[in-house]
C-alpha cells in the first residue's frame, strides 16, 4: 500500500512539472500569433485559436484559456456568428468560477453586450454593460470605467437617448485626453459628433467629426479614419452639401476596403446611394443597390440589407416603376422579417446558453458533492483518520465560503429588489398625482369662466331683488322701475342659463375623457362599407369644404362601430379646426388595410401637420395648440381613450413633411 501511494505521488509530481503553465511572456507570444492571423481573416483566427487551445491544453492555465476563448468570441462577433459567440462566452462564464480575477467577468459581460448590440438587442446589451460597469468599479484602474461608459453611450446612441450618450462620451474623451491616448481621443470625438448629429446640432457634429479625422490622420489611424469620413458624409448630407458628403463617403468606402474591412464598407455605400436618390440621380442605381444587398448577404449584415431594400423601394418610386417598387417592398419586408427572426434566434440562444450553464453548474455541484462523500467513505474504510479530518475540514471551508458568497449575493439582490420596488412605487404615485393634477386644473380652468358668470349674475339678481323688494315695501316702486328690473332680471337669467348650459356641455365633454367610455355592444360589421356610408354625413356636418376619401380592403370587424365613427369624426374635426386653418378647403384620405389579426386604419390629411413639439403632448387632456381660442384640447385625448380603452387597439402619429398622419390598429375580435 505504501509503495502504491509513493508511485501515485511521483506520477502526480511529474505531471505537475510537465503541465506547468505558460509564463505571461510565453502566453503573449501565442496571442500575438493569433492576432497576426486575424488581420487576414477573423475566420482563420477562430481556427488558429481552436488549434492553440487543443495543442497547449495542459500548459494553459484556466485564466489563459478564458482569455483565448474571449478572443475567439470576439472574432465570432466580427463574423456575425452571434449564436456561436454566445456559446463560447457561456463556456467562459462556466470556467470563470475557478478564477478570482474580476477582469474575467468584466470581459464576459462586455463581450456579451457587444454580441447583443450587433443584433440590435440594445436593452439586453445595456443590462450586460451595466453589470460590467459595476465590476469595473471594483478594479483599481479608471480605464475600464471609461471604456464601459463609452460602450453604454453607444447603446444610448442606438436607443435615441442622445443627451445621455453625450454625457458618457464627454467623460470618455476627457479621460483619453488626460492620458494622451490619441486612438481613444479619436473615438471620443467621433462619438460626440454622432451624439450631436442625433440631437440635430449638425454644425457641432461637423466640428467634432472634423477634429476626429484630423487627429486620426495625424497618427496614421487609417481604418479609424474611415469612420470619421463616414460620419462627415452623413453630416454634410444633413447640411445640404452633397458634393462634400459624396467626397467623404467615397473615402470611407475606399479606406475600409483597403483595410480588408469590406463588410464595414456597406454602411457608407448605402449613404452614397441615399445621396444619389436625394439628388434625383439619372443613372441606374439598381446594380449598385444589388451589389450592396449581395455584400450584406455575404457578411450577414441584416440591418444594412433592410436599409438597402428600403432605398431600392424609394428609388423605384422615384422613377415611378411601381411594379418593381412593389416587388422590392416585398423583399424589404422579407429581409426585415429575417432580421427580426435572427434577433429572436439570438435571444433564444442567449437564454438557452444561460439555462445550460445553470444546469451544468448544478450537475457539477452535485458531482462534487457525491465525490466528496465517496472520498469520505473511502478514507473511513482505510481508517485514514487524519486524511478524513483534513478532507472534512476542506469541505466545510468550501461550503462556508460558497454559502457566504451566496448569502452576500442574495442580500445584495434582495436590497436591489427592495430599492427597485420602492422606486417603482414612488414613480407610480408621482404619475398618478401628475395626471390627477393635470385633469383637475384643466377642468377648473375651463369651468371657471361660465360658473363665475353664473355666480356673478345670480349675485347681481339677488341685489336687484332686494332693492325692488325694499321699494315695494316702502310703496315707492314705480312702473318704470319695475319694468327696468324685469328687463335686467331677464338678461341675467338668460346669461345664467347660457353659462349653465356651457358648463353642462363642458362637463359632458369631460366625461368622455374617462377610461371607461360608454360603448354600444360589439357587433360584426364591414369597416370599409360602414365608413363609406357615413363619410357623406361627416362631410355635411363640417363648416369648411372638405373632401373625404375612404378606400382600401373590405375587412370584417367585431367591435363597436359607433365608437369607431366617433374616432374618425373627431380626427376629421381636428383636421378642419387645426390642419386646414390656413386653407379654404381640405382633403382627407382613410385607408383600410387587413393586417392579419387586426385592421390598420391609416388617416391622412393635407393640412399643416403637427409640429414635433406638439407631438409630445398631443394625446394629453387639455393640451391644445390654439390656447385661448375656445379650444379645450380634449379631441385627441378622446380619440386616444376610445381607441385604447373601448376598441382595445393602438394609435400612433407618423411624422412627415406635410399633413397629419395617424395609424390606428384595432384587433378583429374583442377579447
């Protein structure tokens, strides 16, 4: 027995010597070899990484393996193999349990967020970036914090939160400037330019992109310069300087092709086509767009493919080739569906990987526990009391360690959940109070005038009545005084009646704002036929000559026809009151579209439209652009409540250069 133990100890020691991990210098040589292959192709780099992992499996430490796998995941993201990247990252997460280095988990959350960002899953990406930001705060260096803030800013940029993005980009740029890092400074200037571009401040955007390009060219950052050219092209296009825009976009395409980044050249090529369409180009743009689409297919750039098909539709419409435009629109919808399907598949892959990781961790814990029990029984059978005690102590220490970690995490999660619930409750109460304040103040403001006149009239009538009673008691009442009193009393009663009616009318309109709107029973009816029959009645009730055209598909709907008619009538009245204010007559079109389980009603007029400022509050009660002109600001609020609460549908406003356009979705059946 003793001889066998000695032999096993000797074998273990010899294996330990043979399997000594690479030094950091040796490991960096391996990474340099992989990086050199990535310059040729990320696909080659993936293959080389797998070969290195297999060849040096015994000599690579767990931390070194994870770092190589992170590189592989990054190459997979570059080649849009998002599902495979998520599987690789899940493998890294599983291995990270054996490594205490916080940078390992930081890299996991950052790369996962990058993969999700690639598929435009920005909310999920933001969750992972925020986790990496939390981990960055635990490290000694500010570099990780600033880099993560820059990543968060990029997600905010995609989500249209340009002001928030600008704050993060400013921090990133200032840190890079203080550290004198030209590459990061160029990125910071470029990102600030994109934030100001999103805010519509094109002159500031131009300044930042110009400075970014100058800095990158000064330090020979050729590939990075292409992004500055790309953004300068978009900015000059927004500033209506097509010649300069075309010059920079062409430069961006050429630089990216020279840098073996053909996939990244798709974006500026799309902008070039958009520029040509905007200029009404006479040349045939179809071959150019087909090349862009083929390139998007080759590199699986789904969003760029959708944009290219949209431009193809716009181009065919511009040259009035309606048949081709319709075909291109079908391809556009298919490409958009493919992109959404790819997003869904990525989401499923992400959560499947998380579930698989959780199951493997559970199995490993179970196997670890069973192995520990087996070892205890073996040691007890051999009567090795010392070894049993040591093993027992180790097991207890491990259990206590993991219990402490789990307890700390559970406590942190509990506190976070409590804070979130408290914040949610405060926000809900705040929203309720805000809505109640708006409603009450609006009603009080509107009712104040008629009720004030009623009170004033009643008070005056009471004074006159006391005066005439006094004259009558003193037997000084003359016929003239009585006649004057009766005339004044009649005027005051008329004023009281008119303003009482006005107040009653206002209260009746206020009742229409309620969420539980009165509605007739739901019935089956043909939307197109129903609205066509009542279109003439609506037009006859208008004060201004208006042409109302109802057309589209014949669709059966089980809902409330009177409520739908009220919505359409209110929109028509709103167009006449606000949209046609500077026109002698107006034109309104209502298109009925069969949209699977719902119907789509597209309402459009040729009026002045609704400004972007008014769009933010147009569905709020008592909000009107004609304040002080007798308008209550309840029309669109009634429309919104009728569509959402009674018809169980949705309504949205589509911004365009001329006229107002509303899109209403109503389910075909009431549930």
